[in-house]
C-alpha cells in the first residue's frame, strides 16, 4: 500500500481508503455487525489507514461500528478517521447549520467513535447557498481551535460547489465524485486543488458499482437499495443512473472497457488504478461489504499505472459518448 500526504502539512494516509456507508446503512443491502467488523479488519490488514464515514450512515451505526473496531485494535494513532455532518433529521435543515447543532452533532460523532478528536470533519453535501456564506466553516474552525476536530473539509456534489469552497480559510480537503464516467474534475478542479494544497478524497470511484464490471441487463437491486429502479415503467429513482450515466449506456461502455483490464486484475481494481494515476488525488474511498472486497480494493494500490494510450482512449470515450449523456448534478 502506497501513501500520500493529506493536503499541505497533513499526515501520510493510505492512497486507498474505505468508505463506510455500506457497512453502516441499509441502502446497499444488509450487513451484519460481524461482517462489518471483519471487513474493517481485512481493510486494515491490507494496509488501509483512511476510514471515511458520516453521522447519517445507518443513523450512527457506521460510526459505532468503527468505534468498536478502533477500540478492539487499541491503536487510535494508526487510523485517519474522517466523518461528515449536516444531513441528520434531528433537527434537520436548516437548523442543522446552526453553531449549536454543529457542535452537538460533532460531540455525538466523537462519542459514537470513541475518540477525543476527529482527524477530519466534512460538511455533507450542503446546499450551495450555505457554502457561499461560510458560516458553517467558521463554526468548524472554532471546533478545530478547541481540539475537537483536527481538520475540516467539504463533501460536495458538483464542480461549482467544489470551486465555491476553494477560498474558505483553513479548508483542508474536498470530497468529490470522480471516476472514469465523471472525468470533468481533471481540468476543471485538479489544478486549483493542487495550487492551494487541498486534499482530494474521491468518492464513488466505481460509479456505485457499475465500474466493477459485475452488472448485466438482468441485474436487480432490492427495493431498499439506493440503486433500485423500475425498468417496466416510467418510475425511476437515483438507480436509473450510475454517476449520472444511464444504466444501458453504462453497461455498454463497461463491456467495451473490459479488454483493457490487464491479466491478473479485476475491473474494479483497474478503475481504482485509473483514479490513482492522477497525482492530484489524495485517497480513493471505495466502499466494501465483505472482507475480500476490501482486500481487493486495497490491492489496486500495487497495480502498474495505466499506459498513456489507455488514458487517452478513456478520455476520448468520455468526451464522445459519456459526457453528452450525463444526467443530474455535475
């Protein structure tokens, strides 16, 4: 496992982390406590030190499981623990953004995780108007001064939101969507992040699983899975697209990419390696629901970088076939 420096003066973190929505919530299918803990053990055994979660995942279950795991390991300093706040239903928007609520939600996360301070707190996909006013970040800066959090950042959905955050004093990181289907940040965001020394945390590097190459036209998702959609009618939810790419197009392009995957690697590892080939990236945080998945994700760090020709081919495919058909926020 290779490591990268987190931001300007941060610690070294594993370049592959683990996103813990899957082990905490039901939106990706059920995962038992034992399976979740085994998955975390496998991730750390494979060299992962970066753990990303949020207070809303499973209503706090993800944080509690991570807290149990960290206590079991008995070495808090081994891990970089990042969480997020702003989307809880108690009290809900817009009250979630008041200084009192931000402090309470931070204390709640610390208690569930069983730590004295968070390595990183991130705003969790706040509305653009809240990002523009910066008031939330002033409260986070106060929490940083008090030692409750060591750094703060923002998890965003769009390039415009990311750029809005770039001038926030003290901002350490941005968590963004970036994968082979969503290449816009390469030119629209990466140069500025590097210039300002802002760490980039990459979420959805596998496009909600599409780039793992395991789906087919008959694949189905449980009604509780956030990727579920109804193909028989006009009723669609978020599952109609994967990182904004329509289901049918995603399946077609993945099959076209399959011959590019080198022998001995999975398509998921290959897609993660593509993300890691960009020096602006600090850490990718694919989710995992079982131990072998965590180990396989971690192994992408050791893959040989993709060739320049493959990168060029993927860029051309993105510009010609994918970018014109992306739906939703970008």
